[in-house]
């Protein structure tokens, strides 16, 4: 069946612009996670959704980062006023019970 | 607080020889432990998981790992390396989602890059 999909696969943006990253989880998966993978910081948790609510936002690095999930399905991660340190691969994962399945990621480059 | 330490940032083996990737964890709760693999320019793929059943866990592609509570270790092994095993490997810990809204976010180690020489 279809796995987790993310779009775009690559995004280049100028410093100060806003970007939106999209995640389509596996159908029926109630939990959705965003992570970030960067050279300096490794793989870091950003936010977790159960259904449409986000019980754990503890990994969001600043108030420029926000995320929402609608219909218990698609999620959007928004970064406002992007900075160069936001350059990273943003990964989305979904799960039903214990095992998380990852998407291919969105590579964000801020110039 | 939970944490994971991968003891080697890079491991190099010859094809056909055993693989050992070392991982130690710290957790206040009964942990779930995972190994994920990431091939170049590919997504993360689950190799195996431990969730308090058998302490010796078998995964895909001939990999296995043993949970040792007394040593707080979860080392990954494979009897015979193949060229296609060259990739980055992540040891991961998660609190088991005992309560509905606790999540189960993954805490990743820094990764071990495995090189396989012909």
C-alpha cells in the first residue's frame, strides 16, 4: 500500500520568506510526527499529533514554527521568516500503535 | 530523561565479516527500542524493534539485536556483511505510549555510518 508521502521533495527559499511543508500519512494512522535532520543536530523531534490535536509540541525550536493537521490526515508544517539555520531535511512519520513509518523528507535550503 | 548513545560514529568491515554496531540507552520508563537504517538519499527504514517481548530481536536483512537491561545496551549485529548494508544506522528509544496522549516520540542516537569493503 501507499506509504507516507511528503511534498515538495526539495525547497529552496530566500531568507525571510515563509514556507509550507506537507505530509500525507498512511491511511488510518492516527498519530503523526514531524522530525528534522540536520548536520549539526542529527535527528530531532519537532511535534506530535494524535488525531487533529498536538499534545506534544516540545520540539518546535521557535515561535516561527507551527504545524496543523486537518481531518485526522494531512499535516502542514509552516516556517515563517525562514533563517539559514532552518536548512535541513524535514521528515514526517505516521503510526497506528508503536511503529513509526517515515516519509522521504523535504530538503529545505534557505539562501 | 531518555537518551541514546551510539558508541561509534563510523564502523568499517569487510564483506562477509560480522557487523557489530553498539548502542547504550537511558530511560526512566520501560523503553521501546528500535534500529533504523538510512541509505544515501533514501528515507528511514525500520530494521527491528524491541517492545518487551523476547530480548533477542530479529529484523530484516539478517540483522538482529539483543536487549540487555543490566547493561542498558541494544547492540545491532549481523553475521556476514554485504555491500548493500553500507548505510547510516540509528539506534532509537521511545517511551511506550502507555497513556493515550503521551505520544511515543522517538529519540535518535547520532548515527553510525557503516562502510563495507569488498
